[in-house]
C-alpha cells in the first residue's frame, strides 16, 4: 500500500509545475529547520567585556592619529582644490603621462594606459602606434599654430601623433571631435609620422565617433596608474602622489 501511495505522490508531483514543486521543497526545508530548532537548546548569553572594547578603541584611535601624522590620509589634489576643474586636472594628467615628468616613472603610465585600451579589442587604431620611451608631451597645445583648435594634451611619439581631449562636465562642441581627428592627421603628416589617434577622455561618449577616435573613462587612467605604482613604489613621494591622483579621478563620473 505504501508503494502505491509513493507512486501516486510521485505522479502528482510530476504533474505540478516547476514553481509549485520548488515551493514544496522550500516548505519541507522550512518545516525541518523549525523542528530542529525546537530541539536545540537556547544559546548561552555571552558576557560583555567593557574593558576589552575600551582597549580596542584606544588602539584604533592611536592608529588613526599615526596615519594622520605620517600623511597616509592626505590627498594633496583634494587639498589643492583640483575638484572637477578641467584645466587643472588636465595639467596633472599631463604630468602623470609625461615620460619626462618629475615622478620618475618615465613612459610606464602612458604605456600601461595604451596597453589597457588595446586589450579591449575595440581600439584597432592603436595597434600600429609606437610611442617610444622619449616622446614629447605638450599641455594646452595649439597644433600647427591654430589657436581655435587648442588640444588639452598633444604627444609626438616615435611613429605617431596622439591627441588627448579631456572632458569632465562640459560636452564636446559641434564637430569638435572631427576637427581634432583632422588636426592630428595634419600634424602627423607635417611631422612625417604614419599614424595619428585621438583619445577622448570622458564619461559621456559620442554615439557616432570617427574610426581614429578612442574613448576611455577616468577610471581607465586610474587603473593604469594603480597598475604602474607597485608596492615597492607606494612609500615614495611620487608614488603616493600618483595614487592620490588615481583616487581623485575615480570620482570624476
């Protein structure tokens, strides 16, 4: 008789939809947990040790004071009022990406950024770009003397011209990106460089972009900096400043 009842129950369960079958499983589990809980003795109350909490808070306060004294909680870029100022941020970005920058990391940060963009597979225009270790970087550059087409950062690499347009809150102007693409091409021709590329650093990407335009976000730059500044560099002044800048630009969204 029990076998017949089991067979009927299995047949009834099979006729149920998956939602109903799942509901039955959960109900069974719930009933089992309640039954086990009823048989379990109530846990004993633990004694609260006030002196241990006081000691912990004292050590925590001492650690916080030590971090404040040695500067680990400082962000010099926040103190300097960098905020969301596009011109000032571009200047610091230029310092970070410059192979001749006083930070001493040479071309490592820009190389790391370009490699990060290449790995995405969406920037084929970067495949043939060779920056080299002694590229030239200019901030607020008027390429070919055209003051109406000032670019935030301009780089003359080994076989290329790279333009970086920085945007924080302002959108691009009418035909602005097309003008920068053409400007980079013209300068590459004038310098006899076979390649040109424009990096558009913004949180708002254009819908229709030229093939020579590579879009990236501020967190991409922050990641390139963090990947470059290893544990061995973190205690150096330049390493700390770069990581502080990375922490600052992560919030530019």
